C-alpha cells in the first residue's frame, strides 16, 4: 500500500490498554504508509510541559481525562495520520464518537499477563502505581473491553504477534475496507 492508495481515506486510530503496543505499532504503521504519527499522551505532555504522571498527581484522573478529550478533538481534525491514543480514551462517549466518525479504529487486544510484562519496566504509568498491578490491569480490561470493541473497526491480538506482523494485518484489513 502506498500514499496514492490512501488519498481521500481515513486516518488510523489505535486504541487499547496501556502496554498493548499502540505507540510501537503506530510508529511502524505511520512509517510504512508515509503518514504523520501522533501519540495523544505525548501531545498532552508537549502542550503542558509535564508528564502524564504529574498531571494525574495534581489534577487527578478526571483532570487528565478532560485534557485528553480536548486533545482528541483536535487530533481527529488532522487528516492522513496514525494516532496512538491513551488507554482510557474510550471512557468518554464523545471521544468514541470522534474516533469512529473520523478514522479507521483498530483495537489492539492484549492479554493481562503480556501487559503486565510490558508495563513492569515503566514507572510512568499512574494507574499502575498500586500494590497489585496485574489485578488493576484485569479490572481496567473488565471495565473497558466492551467499549473498545464497540468503537473498533478491526480487532487484532497485539500480544500474540510481532509488531511488524500486526502492522501487516492492519494494512491488509484497512486496504480491504477502503479499496
């Protein structure tokens, strides 16, 4: 697939729990398509000048979610991008609507054990600053799974394959849907 095939096509938005591979797969996807890559969490950090953990510390999760919704509303206005969203972006109904209306939404599904393995090396995950991160991830998945599924145009198990193969599968599905 090349850029010519993407003319007048939708952007690609990646959703899923933290550690599902949204940023890694998103960068590879954008590179293979020659599109700009955005990470909504990184965009919030760039705008505020502080990391997500600091926003959580001073504004709480609600304050962060308000900022996140505002950022999503801005980012979905951009055309021909690949966007890695924050894991909780789907908690807000308006966010789900913005994503569905403006792009091809891919849910990167991943097992709890795989997410624990991937996120255990990163202390910048405010929702995982708890005694039992595995239990917290399972709770988050239980709360969010139906929302991810309701928003997704395509679901892929990102925990069971290498990132490059996931990109290939996403491109195949995207191409079939829009060509």
